[in-house]
């Protein structure tokens, strides 16, 4: 049921977890709106947070395509994120030691090609084995990529990182000069709390449009794939690979396709981060990025695209929301609270909602089968009986 054509019917059709997520999301949006109007939250920083949420949603989408769809345990999310970030930065940054100065589209293509090649190299020797071996290999890959980025100064500029990265829309007609040509605005909704929109705001707005395009395209592809025969094979492999093989499916080929698809989406998140932050360093390949992506997928529900999106937003909310605790007089340092809160969330989900907040059943072909509604009526007669009846007439 469409939310646009029949809003009341669509809301009434929501399950309890979906209604809870909708209510929390609406309340959180109202809270952010109030913070914006009162000046407690700057509009430019708000758009930066939206960009970060989109980036983590892309990482969650990529991991969901691997673990949620096919059951591939990948602990190298940070590696493919870094490949995307450095691949784009090395092609576009003015301080690049090997190239630099290319159009960001060239950086995007190079980053995706590099991620594709790396996924092939790690997938060929490991995907024929059981999941444990892929987990070990991916864990080693993440550390290898981080050490190469840190120590190979001739290639990556080492610990100094890469600066001078342009915005993604540099060289584009209209969009490249959009932030500078837009006038500065001063909006006063609440007296004494003006909302100021300057060049930085319009640049951040372009970044949000970019990540929405990336995330929207990834969501559309994964949703179509999830409901396709290809997606059904992946779910069969995740549940029982021996059964899929017995049915004549080349499970190695399907797992390779799933692994590459997820890796490309992770690299896409890295490309966006490069042009959002305008700086890339070895610290951006921290293993905590992989941990955050796994938490987002587990929280939202393995195999659920909506859950991956929701989980990515929750991670950014906890990660960035704890920064504001520095303004509150607390007897302890609030910085470590983010990991504590994430740990509490994981424990609560595993205890009360092990399938995740938004499990994938509603995204499948027959959502009514899991909503407690009546199943479709079976045919009154079999195929042979119908054929026999037709022949007598």
C-alpha cells in the first residue's frame, strides 16, 4: 500500500516494530527541527550529520549484501571503504604523490575498479571454502590495507594523508559554482535565534544530494535483487549451501557476485567520504568502522535493506550525539560512552529482538505471509483435474 496514495491505510498496515520505528523517527526529526530553529544545532553541521548517516547506510548496505543475503562473513569493511576513499583521493587531490588533478568522476571509476579487483583477489581463493576461512582472510586483508596506506609514502603519502581534495562536483556545469553563487540567507523563525545559510551550507547541501543519490541507487538495486530469482538463490545459500548446490546452482559464482556487489557499495561510501571530508588519512581505516557496520546490520535485521538504513542512522546518532555530552557537567569522560551505548544496544537487541528491529520478511514477495493475515486460498482443484474438466467440455 502506497504512503502517498493512502497514508492512513499505509500507517494502519504497519507492523508494531515498523510503527515504533516510524514514531521514533518522527520524534527525532521534530527534535532536530527544534534544535535547528533554536540555534542549538547549526544547519551546516546538521547536513554534515546527514551525510555521515548516508555514508554508514552505504556501508551497511554493502555488508547486508554479503552477510544478510548470502551469509558471507566479511571483516574487511574498513579495507574496501579505504580503497574507495584512497582510490578517489589519489586521482583528484592536489597533494597526491602519484596523480592528482583528475575529475572526481575519474576518481570514482578508479575507486570502483580497484575495489572490484581487490574483491576478486580475496574472493577467488576463499569463497570456495567455508565462511570461517573468508572471515579470517578478510580480517587479515583489513590490516594489510591499513599498513600499506600507513607505510607506503610513495603511494599514499603515509601518515600525513592526502589533502587538497576537491568537492565531487568540481568541473560540473552550474553545480561547481553553486555554493559561491547562492546568496547568504539569514532566517529568523524564533526571535533571537537566527538561522544563517552561507556558502558552507550550500556545499553541504550538495554533499547530501550526492549521498542520497548513492544510497538511493544502492537501495533500489539491492531491493530489486532481493526479490529476484538471484536473490532467492542467495538466501538459499545462506540457509543451506549444500541444498543450493544439490539443486544445480553454482554457489561459488553466486557468492562471488554477492561479495563483489557488497564491496563496490562499500567503496562507494569511501568515495563519498573523500569528497565530504576533503581529507583522507590512515586513521580513517580504523577497524571500528567495520564494527559500526556490523552493529548497524545486526540492529536493523540481517537481510533487511530498511534495517540496514535504520541501523546506519542509529550508529551516527550514537556516535555524534555523545559529543554533545561534553557540554554537560558529568563526573566521567563522556567520550567512551558511545561504545558503551552501542554495547547496550547490541545486548538489548540480542535479548529482546534477535531477528533485528526490521527483519526482511516484509521486503519479500508475500509480506502478508508474515503479517498474521490470511494466506491466499488454495485452488479448489489440481492442475490435472482442471485439464481433465476442460477436455470434457
